């Protein structure tokens, strides 16, 4: 990444709440749109470097849905939908991040 690219880089962050009410901040790494839905690939943001090292490093992939109050991120419950979208993100992000494909 050139110095000029580095200077213009800004993180796009979102805060999500888990089922226990704990908030976690995520960086939006990429977004795609299909004929039927929009999706984002997220990576947790950590305050301490040790937290990053100890994390699993897994991407979080969510669907974007429009509601009255604006856009919300929802989990993808359909395994086939998730696998299809995850494959697209893996391909798109492979050049920028070290991504290991995990067979389930």
C-alpha cells in the first residue's frame, strides 16, 4: 500500500450487540449486493493487540436489511445462502487478507 493510499484509509466501523447484551465494534471490510440482498463482511476491532492475537480471526458475514428506522444487520440462517456469500467474500478479500478456507 503506498503512503498516499495509507493516508486516505478510513475504517468504517459498526457496533453490534450479541445475545447477551455485550457490544462489540467491527470494521466493515467489504460489501456486496446480489439480485436479492446486500451483505457485509466484518472483522472485530480490538483495543489491545493481545486481544487480536487471541481472537479466531474469523470474518463475520451478515445480511443488510432495510427497516423503518434504517438499515439493520442480521445473521444469515440459511446454510446455503451463507456458504455462497462467504465464497464470494473469500475470493474478493483473498488478495488483501490471509484467509484460510475451512470445510465444515
